[in-house]
């Protein structure tokens, strides 16, 4: 690996270096990106609070976490389990189960900034779009529909860009992003995954992101049991937001809440019920309420805003698949 402009070069891709190896100019660029991160987080969290969401702190260890399966995009090399107090727990893959339970039992509108540990296959270091540890702005709304969430996200993205153009102009100009970052027209366009598959084939995600100029939605994607599936039509009531040239930045859905459906899907997909004991108990007792929500990848969003070649650049301590630095 040679060293070049803030990065280790591997093949065609530059892998971001740890802080202690950055030159003076590289430190300067990293500092400006950190300011964009601060302004982005400050704006987004205020928007959620203004819209009546409660802010939950994240969890790290739980008996239940996101199965991340079946998901055609997943490439988890290793799942982390640890024994504490004689019980087996897992590090958070996403707080999906917590969101469904908390929005059902306690807080109808919630969000959290949640560290997710996903030990991706090491070849994913080269995508420039994967990390083994990242932060998700994960949110859930009791009784919401998919359109409620998609409309909310449309405005969130548009307002964020407006905010940054007005309040981070110098930083965006320094990063050569100001002219690229246009305020999108709403509503953002919506595409059905079936049409994209027909048009672009199996690799539709990669072709699609090259063919959009503004963030755009893809709906109806088969995946984990918690996304709502209409058994009579085979349609999935879920949605992903894609960023031009970069890829998926947010995914979410209306949720399954009925015990019989959840069980049927777990059996079909070979999901181990014993990893979801509490969720199943609450669903059986009718305590899980319909909800919808989504998770927004914070580093992915900022990577697109600042125009980084590799997402590890927006982390102060890069967590690049296959590369374990000291910090
Ligand atoms: N946070 C979930 C995930 O990581 C997305 C969602 O809310 O559906 O897949
Ligand atoms: Mg998911």
C-alpha cells in the first residue's frame, strides 16, 4: 500500500488513513468535514425535536438485534456475541427491535443516534461506502404510514441542504461541494424495485445510483421479517433512499406487528425465534402497535454532502472493513 493524499492506496481506491498519519493539509480537510458533521447533526436533531420526536440514547448489548437477513445487500462476515452475567448478548446491528418495542409501549415518536457494528466482508473496504462501525439516525413513529415517513424525509433532506448552503457556505466551498449540492424539488421521485430490476438487471442498485441526479426512493424490496409484506400481492411496503453516485443512505418500512405473520416469516426465512423472544411475546399479547420508521446512515449522508471518495474519511476514527487501526 502506498500513501497518498490522506489515504492508503489499494488498487483504484484510496483508503482513509488514521489521524496520526495525516499531513497538515489533510488535517485541515478533516477538520472542515468535522464542522459539516457538527452542523448536520445539530440541524437534523433539532428537526426531529421540532417535529415532536423524543431523543433516546442508544444501546450496545442486547439479546435481540437486527437479523440483517434475508437482505440481498448484506455481507456480514461475523456476528459478535458476548456472554455477560451468564446471558448471551449481541452488539447492535440496528436498534430495529428496540424501536418497535419502545414506540409500541412508551414513546410514539422516537429517534436515536445509534452505533451499529456490522463486520462487513473485508473486500467491502473498496466500495468506499461500507464501514464496520457506523452511526445510524434511527427513528420510528407509531401508527405512521410509509408516505408519512417518506414525506418527512423529503423535507428533512431538502431543509438540511438549504440549511447547509446558508450556514456552511465557506466549508462547502472549501470542499468543492457548494455548487454540486442542489436543493432538490419535492417530492423526491419514487421507483419500484421490480421496474429497476427489469431495466437494469440484478445489479440495479449500482446502475440506478449512476442514473439519478437527485436523491430518489426505491420501494418494494424483499428483506427482513420486520418490513411489512402483503401476502396477497407479494408487495413489500418499504423504501430506501438513494443518493446520486453514492447509493443507499436510508432504509425503512411500515412494520409487521401481527404475531402470526411475524412467526410465518421467521420460519420461512430461517430466523431463530429464540433471538426474538420478547418481541414475539409482546406481539402474541397484542402489545406491538403498527408503526413505520427508517434508519439514516449519518456517515453516508455526510460523505455525499462533502463529496468524499471514501466514507472512512468522514469518521474521525475510520472503521474500514478489514483495516483495524489503533483508535
Ligand atoms: N434501522 C433499520 C436498518 O438498519 C432500518 C429500518 O428502520 O427499517 O435496517
Ligand atoms: Mg433493514
